[in-house]
């Protein structure tokens, strides 16, 4: 039981570390440990007010970095959804609870990124992260259903 909790905390810390790393490039491992710098001018209102950058599309192009970054979002948050699922009590709402908790963390993670210079938080990434969680949970559901037969 304790190992399950350690794994979910470790994944949350890993995701938070990468979110806190400015100018992160998936294709450049040297950038994975850049020192972070908080944007002290950012406020909760400046990030979340209607019309802010948080609600706009990406400012960078569609290239290998972009594709790998979105695959990382789907993979990391998909694994986190599974870890959350395995830490919940068995009941009929377990999949929904796991997905909801994952979506809440995804929102907070993107909000956190909006306060880091060299990173940007986007609501579209919350949707991508939530999709990754839903996808992995659905695959688990299908696997369990098939393995019972």
C-alpha cells in the first residue's frame, strides 16, 4: 500500500519538476535541469483573466519538439491517472474519481507553469493531459474487461 502512494507522489514530483524547468526542450536533455526563475509580475488574475495567454493556442510551431512534448504530456499524465486509480478504494466511481483528480492536478500544473519564466501554461494542455489520463484509464478498463473473459 505504501509503495503505491510513493509512486503517485514520485510521479507528481517528476511532473512538477519538469513544469518548473524553464525553456525545457524534450529533444535536449541538457535543458531538463535549467534553473527556474519565477515571474514575479504574474498574478493569478493576470494568468486567468478572460483573454489571457492561458486561453490562447500555442505560440510555437508544429515540429518534432511539439509532437514529443504532447506525447510526453499524454504519457506522464496517463501514468499518473493509473497511479491515482490504484490508490483509490475500489468502488463504481473509481475511474471517474481518478480522472477528475488527474484533471485537477493538470489544471494546477498548467497554472504553475504560467508563473515560470520560459514556460507557458495553456488550457489546451489541461485538455491534452486530461485526455492522456482518460485514454490510459480506458485502456485499463478494456484490459480488465477482456482479461475477465
